[in-house]
């Protein structure tokens, strides 16, 4: 039987998971690259900026994991 929804069901589709995987991957690569770059940067203001960027990348990765975990646990 076909069901009609007034609102889309609150689930993650395979396509959603693919997007989340990509988002996590982009942020993970950027995070690793910035962490490695810190070993070669001597300018403190540039280091501070890179540290701020790594915190954003790390937060993005945690947000993706949180979304997947909530979906897995049924919110």
C-alpha cells in the first residue's frame, strides 16, 4: 500500500549517508593537513589561525558522527 506523507519521514537515506561520508572525509583530510602544517609554521598569528581552522574541521567531523549516531540509536 502506498502511503502519502505530509512531511518526509525523519530518516537518513543511503544518499544522505554518502553525503555525510563525503563531508566527514573532506573535513578529516583538511584537519590532518592543517595539523601537519603546524609543524612547519613559525609565525604565531598564522599558527593561531590554523588552530582555529582545525577546531572547525574537528567540530564538523563530530557533528557528522553525532548525526549518524542519533540515527543509529533512533534519536
